[in-house]
C-alpha cells in the first residue's frame, strides 16, 4: 500500500512519467487541473511502488487493473492524497476521503437499520466518514457489482478512534461475506482498507 501527498505541480508529475499516446489522450480529456493532478499522481505512485513503468487499465465497471501483471489493485484519491493498495494473492479495497463536508446530511443514503452511529456530536462526523470509507472499500473489493451501500453493506458497531480494526459484511446475490477492515485518520483524512 502506498499513499502520495500531492505537492508537485502538473509539469513535475508529468515529467516523471513515460506516457503512451492513449494515456496522453486520456490525460488531456480531463477539463479540471485537479483531476489531471489526481490522474498523474496515481501513475507516479504506482511506478514508485513497483519501481517500473506500469500501465493502469479499466474494465467496463471502471475497476482498475495493471496491464501485463497478476496484481489486484484498488485506487482512491481525495484532494491532496492518492492511495493505492496492491496484492498478487488477495482481493483488495481502499478508500480515503477528506473529512471536509457535512456527511451527516447524506447518512440516510448509506447507513442501514443494523448500523449504530454515535450520538456524540464531536465523534459523529468521524464515525460517519469511517463508515462511508469502509463501505467504499467493500464496494471495491467486491468488484463494484451488485452492491447497494445501504442494503448490501453493513459495518458492525464500533467506537471511532484514530486507528483501528472494524468488521464489515457484504450480502448480495453471491451470498454473505465478512471482512476485517482497517482504518486510520491522517490529518483530516479518513483512510480505510481491507483485503481477503
């Protein structure tokens, strides 16, 4: 797993890479400078992790793969942070989010009746962000298929801290599967990852 805190400008990130024509077309298709920086930071990070010029490709469900390798890969980015989780032998899922907005207004879209969120106003935002990121990581590890965040994903009760391990469950047409999920708070980011 690697995390890249993006402090470089566009030209610096681009100069570190050897992009092919298709990758340059993709990069130039992004209108936002921020989106371009995210895209470039992902490629810089993967090349640093693997110490090679890796090519990321996506399937129809927008699930990433590393061309010509057997790695399972999960990618996340939010504002200044980019993260990648890799494994040759395990399925992987990672998510990170800058805890910047009022997530409580969205909680009824992803919290189900079995889940418990603290009433403590100082801990509630943190608790909700860990929940959200945990569900995103589960969504990614399950190949983004046949998943509704509220109906198919459950995070078992926990007390939010700076880091920890929680349990999550996926229930869909393929059956029931439980996962141990790790989380860490870094600056104002919630970072959550799981593998199986």
